[in-house]
């Protein structure tokens, strides 16, 4: 589902604090994902972004082109009741995220298959 549909399904998601656990997770095809946790619902989700267009402005700052929200795909991979429990379960994520096909490591911790 796209990111807007994700928030529309449950308004508690939109109002909640979210914690990001990296944006360099990869699958076997080398697609990149961002991992986030929604405090109000306990949902841990992956968001895959399409290739972004990067441009430079007159001041030398890099700007990432805006993607349509329908291009931002979200998949909920698990539920964890608290931030402390999630941090325990994700211990070592910073190093694991940088490995090839790092979603495999992540899916092992949540008892799902890497589809």
C-alpha cells in the first residue's frame, strides 16, 4: 500500500511518534528500504522509495526530487509493544543493515519470509 493509504487506515499512525531504524536496508535485488516503528500501534514497517532525482541548487545544496506518495510503498513486517523491546530485538541493526540483502537479517528476527 502507499504511505498515504497506510496513514488513512489508522489515524493513530499519523498522530504518533515514529522512530527510524535506518534507510539503507536492501533486498536481493539491491532495492533500498527505510525501517520505521510507529509508537501508537507498535507497527514496524518498511518503506521502499523509487529512485529519487537529485539536483543541486544555486547555493550548492543537494535537493531530492519529490516523489508522488503513491510511489512510496509501505509493508508492515511486525508488531512490537515497546521501543525497549524493539531495540532489544534489533540489537546490531546498524551493522546488519549495511550487509548485502540485509532484509534477510531483519526478516529472521520477525519470523517472516523475505518475499
